[in-house]
């Protein structure tokens, strides 16, 4: 674990030292796990008083006084630099491990690391400085760009194209057959899935997710998009740039998602739905219809979030309705209006 | 990419050429991705006008005129033949890769391919022409039939039986312990899971799915059934013939599912539920009770689809009820009927 | 398959023989799959009459008469011993398979089994009698205790700590990056995930589940807890002792779960939620707020189970409300009270 001064932290993150810049820290902690030698990251400066005075803090500009720390306009961005500083997982030394299996016709760039028991089949093409951690399977003619990181037990199937600076976490499969079958008299007949998958630059795919190949054509995840864990992208989807979708989500076949979309976890999206740019999808929503640009949706079937919120709130009144209706009926009965003949209307 | 004439396409798929049978195509495209040299597949002949005239189409019999193409009674079935024609993923050349690890007592059929870093433990038995793609783990005494395809990073545990023409996609686990524990004074005690799993002929299992072994007895997926991605089958399930269940679905312990069942994605089925033959389960349903043959169910708790639809529609009236009840109360109050004394009924 | 006498079964499980103690059995079956030579396990002694008389049974004390079998105060606990007796999956013979890849500085205990194509990177430390089944990836400085079982195609990433008697099923990933990104003008910037994961003693993790490392600090699963299949634990979670959570569940970032919590399948828990000790969460619930000790919750958003049950029941009355309100309106109209002017109130 490196030891750095607050001055160094400020320099790296673009923040400002308050108090003793020579103060040395060995790591980062949250308010709940404060301890000596750490820099405590505080999003909500309202709780600053609760942090022991001897622990330096990283917080928003203009809120520190009388204690050591770093002020930053965006503490969250500063944290990124700070964590990079303390990341113990050093880069792999380039090389191909002797237990890796490389078929003929593979092309390996400069500074590539191919870990133990990785399997590269014919025509695989790995760009400079890309890391294949271990037990990775790479199918025929797969292309991976430079500076990408493919973690353990990942399967990249034939003809898949992966961009540069892509991170694919362990257990992910890219390019398995899409799920398509035709009903015939002799049972279900498989529709061959001969399309490909393209994962563009700067994409990140969470552990154990599955991105299926297109029936024909392309399943595409566009530049800068981040997908969570245990997330399924079915055949022929097109997911736009710079979107972020949390884990445990299922995206049906031929779904189109715009750029800058943000989705919570456990979302379901039905086949063939189109979701516009800048849409926000609340966690656990089930989207069954197209969504216009910029909308926030929630619920199942998902609808505009404000409408869904009012709808859900309305349901809380049903028990009250039962009582009020009963009372009204009694009044009418008592008054002789709600008698039998009226009931038979 | 092979180049074939429309005449050849018609011959292979059983369709009829319209126009120039010598016309050469190099692949298949959708209306949205039309381009020169491709055959455009059109399900909805209403949009035929929108496809550039120089692109030949595959569509329903009796709808083409004045342009090149193929007519077929079932374009969807024709597509299966067509995609097979253009599938570039050629069969593996038989053989056992030197990096594969075969324990003593394994039995390997004719024309089998066992890819790099595959692991076969004692007594594994692989049928003719079956492919194990790479990084596959095969437990003790596992039996796999002929012409099956086991993709990458699959784990098949001790005593599992896999039929012929089965496809198991990457990242699948078959035969992990079922989830069973007994509460004791000393905490949860594991119930050993000593049963097996039988995957019958012509089954397909989507990537990263999990099929657990039975506590005792058998977890079974019957002939011709197709399961999607990230789908969980718990211990002691019995899934009938020719059923199709989409991905992200969780099937509880000891669930029995009939034949010809069709289920959408993200469905949950509670432990011990029995689902009849020919049942349809809408996506995202949560099935908590037995379902009779032939029924279509939806919702959570799932009920007959028409009942659920009416139920959901009824909920849209609650806000209206609030207003109407308020109005009625005002009327009664104004008329002197709804006064204090009545309120206290 | 071993053959044992009822007397032996009684001895091992602490039960009492009824009838012929020399009777030999070869395995265990359920009432639905009764067959000669097996011991039939019967939870519900009301169905004893339906079990063929020649099949011995295991059932509750004081309910057997006139047939062979075992009585036990807790048949479910007896079953655990019984299944252990018939478990054919014998322990692996200790040793390191020649195809395994061990980096320098690994430390391997006594009686350890490291199967084919396992990968251990620098500093991995494996405790006595622990089994790594095959195709397992172990990152830098990972520590695993004794008597643990790591199944196939598991990925344990750098600095992860696994306790003793832990079972990690196939396809699990432990210690992949948590899902965290900061929105900047140039798109999403990854927050480095430099924390660790600690899996304490006696934990079991179901197949294809994912346990993410902490952003900084620790993601922790405490002693004795059992997690199901395809279950996601996000960064910085803390899951208490002796909890049991079924499969297909997604647990958001920084969630704290108490001890003795029981959760059904397909549950979602939102980021930062705290769940108390002894809480029960019904299957398919979506927990969005903190839950007090001992509560049972269900629904989405999850609330106290009795409240949710009443709420759901109330919704079944909405269609009835529509009719009753219409009837009341007609009565008022007829009586001249509900006329136009009143409508305009």
C-alpha cells in the first residue's frame, strides 16, 4: 500500500490542500469505516462533525475549516484519481503464458498479456497492451482492440469484434446464439444465428452477463456504454453510446436503446421495443412499449414516471373507497333511496 | 461468405423463384439494413414497396410481382435453410486438443472434437461427433450423446446425462448442488444433493443458465425443449417436451412443467408448482399456483390472462372513483342526507 | 451405490428402527418415485397409506406401525445423514494436476486437490484439504481456508479472502469490479474498485452468482450464510451470519443485511438499504427502504407482509366499486339529487 502526502493527493486530483500538506495517508475510507492513516471521503459535508478530528477528509470546496484535508469541486471525480493512486492490482507483465493455447493464424499485438489456460482459435487478433486474464476462450476471427481487459472464464465467440479500452468481466459470454426457434409439426426448429456482435470502444460489461449474436446482421453495444452484472442482451439489440444499465436486467431481441440512457437494476425490456435518447428507466421496470427521448419511466407496464407515481398512489385509496361506498349505501338505504328496486336498476 | 443464386436458394428452402433465378446473393438482410448483394427477408409484405427495387426479397407466396425474389409458404422456415447456407461457423475438425486433460476411463466416440483446456474426469463418455468447444469441465461418469455441442466454459458435474443433438451454450452449469438447507440450533445444515440431472435429446440451454441436480432422484429437461439465457432450473424440476422458455427466468425446486409450454422472459415459478401441457406464461409473470392444461396466465400472482387483463384495467379507474365518491358525498351532504349523524353509522 | 441395513441407517441418523432392522436399502426415494430397494422419505405421514407396503419409509416418530422403516424426531435432519451415506461423489485424491498452472509464491496446504487447468496467480494461499475442481481462476494473493470446495469455472479475483468449509459453485465470480462510474463531460468515467471481498467460514454460494469487490473497504458475506444461484451481491454489501437467500436475487450497492435473514427468490434490494436481523423477505419482493428487525415483508415497494396482503386484497374490489358507484349515481340521478348542477360542483 503506497503512502502519499495530502499535497500529492491534491496534485493528482486537482484539489486544494487545507491544513498540513505533509500529512501522509495510506488509503481511503468511508465515514462508517474511519481509521487512522486513511483519507475519509465525505459526500455530505453535513456529517463532517461526526468524523474524528484526527482523520483528514476529502470533501466539497468551501466546507473544510480547522482540520486537515482536501477540498475539491467534484469530490466524486477526485475519488477516481485517488483510487487509481491506491490500486494495488498492478498491470500484468506482458507475455503469453506457456499453458495458453494459440491456434495458427492468431495475431498478437505489442505488450499483450495472455494468461494461463487461455484459448485462442484460428484468426484471433489481439490489439496492443490488451490483457486476457486466464481461462478465456476466444473464437475464430475474433478481433479485440488495444488496452482492453478481458477477465477470467470469459467466452468470446466466432467473429465477435471488441473495441479498445473495453473491460469484460469474468464469466461473460459474447456471441452465443440468439434465442430463436420456429414451431413446426416436428417440434421446435432452431433458427441458425449467423450474425455477429460488435462491442465498441470504452464499453464495460459486468460479470456473468450474456450478449447474444444477431440472427443475421449485428448485435451492437456502442461506445462508452456500461452494463452491469448478470445482464442479458438478446440478438440484434443496438444499445447506444454512453448509456449505463445496472445489473440483473434482461433486454429482449431487436431492442434499440438510444444514447445516454440510464437504467436501474432488474429491468425487463420486451422484444422490438425502441427506447429514445436520454431516457431514464427506474429499477425493476418492465418496458413493453417504445419510449420517447428524454422520458423517465417506471412500473410494469412502464409508463411516464409521474403518471406511474400518481397511479400507484391512487391504489392506496381503494380500502378507503370500500368504506366510503359502504357508508353512502347505508345512507341511501336509510333514506329510502337505495331500496331493492333501485338495486335492480 | 458463399455466393449463391436465387435458384439455389429456392431449391434448398423449397420456395419458388420469381424473376431472375441466376441472380447471385451473398447473404441475408433485414428491411432496416438492406444493401446490394443481399436477399432481404420481409415478414410483412405490406412494406415491400419500401424495399429498393434492386434488392431481391424473400416473402410470402403470392405477394411478389415485378421484382426478383423467392416466394415461400412459410418464409420463417425458409429462413432457417437460408441461414444454414450462409453459416460461416464451419464444423470443427475432429480430434482431441493436446491441452485437453482426459482422465483414465474416458470413452470418446468417432469424430468427436475436444477443444483446448477441456477437462474430462474419470468415466466421462462422449458420443460420436459431439463438440466440446474449449475450457469445458466434465465431471465423473458424465454421459453425452452424439452430435451435441457443448460451448465454452461449461461445467457438467458428476453423473449428469446429456442426450444427442443437445446444445449447451457457454457458461452453463449442469448438476451443481440444489439449494437445500435444514435449520438447526447450530445454524443451517446443508442437505447433500446426491441426485442427478438428465438433459434429453434436442434440448438447447442458453448461456450462463444453471440446472441444479436433484436432492435425490432426477432433475429432468425433456426432449426438444429450449431454455433461454441466465435461466435457473432448481433441484428436482421436470420440464416437459417441446417447451420454450425465454431467458432471465427462475424455476423453483420440484416444479413440474408440461409439454409444449411457452414462457416469456423474467418469469418466476414458485417451488412445487405444477404447470400443465400447452400452457402459455406471459413475460414477467410470477406463478405461485398450479396451472391447468392449455391456460394462458400472466401477472403476479399469475392468473388467467383475461382475468388479469381485466383486473389491471380495473385499477386504472381508481382515481376516477376517488372523484366520483367525493362528488356523491358532496351531493349527499348538500341534500342533508350525508350529515354528521349518518357519518357515524 | 452402497447397500446398508435399516439398522445402520438408524444408527447413523439417530433414529429408531421399526420392523426388520436387517432389511437392506440401496438409496432414498420420494413418494412419487417409490421403488423396490429404496427408503421412501415421507414428510407428511398422512400419505403413508399410499406408499406400497413393501417399501420401507423414513417418517416422524410415533407414526409407523405394521411396516418396516425408520422413525425420527426430525426426518429432515435424518435425511441429511442419510444422503451423506449414499453420496457417490467421493472426495478427490489430493494432488495438483499437471495441467494446473501455479505461479511462484503460491502456498498450498496439506491434502489439497487442484484439478486440471486451474490457474493460481502469485501469492495464492490454499488451506488444508481444500478442493479446486477444475478450470478455476485464482487471482493474486487470494486466501482460501481449509476444507473448502471451489467448483469448476470459478473466478476469484485479486486479494479476495475465502474462509473454511466454504462451498463456491461453478461459474461464480468473486471480486469483479463493483459497478461505479462518474458522469463527466467526456462520458462516464470508471471509479476504480480497489476494495476486497471477504467470504467467511461455512458460506455457500450458488452457481453463476457474482459477488463484487468493494469500491474501497470490504464486501462481506458473513459466517454460515447460504446464497442461491444467479444471485448478485454488489460492491460494499455486508450480509450477516446464518442468512439464506434464494436464487435470481439482485442486491444493490452498500446494502447491509442482518443475521438470520431468509429471502425467497427473485428479490431486488435497492442501493444503501439496511435490512435488520431475522427479517423474512417474500419471493419477488422489491425492497426500497430499510426494514426493522424481525419483520416479514413482501411486494414492491416491499412493506410489512400483512399490510401488503391487505393492500393486494383491497385491489380485488375495484371492479365491484365501479358497479356500486354507478348504481349510486343512478339512484341519485333518479331521485333528482345527482342532476347536472350537482355534477358541476
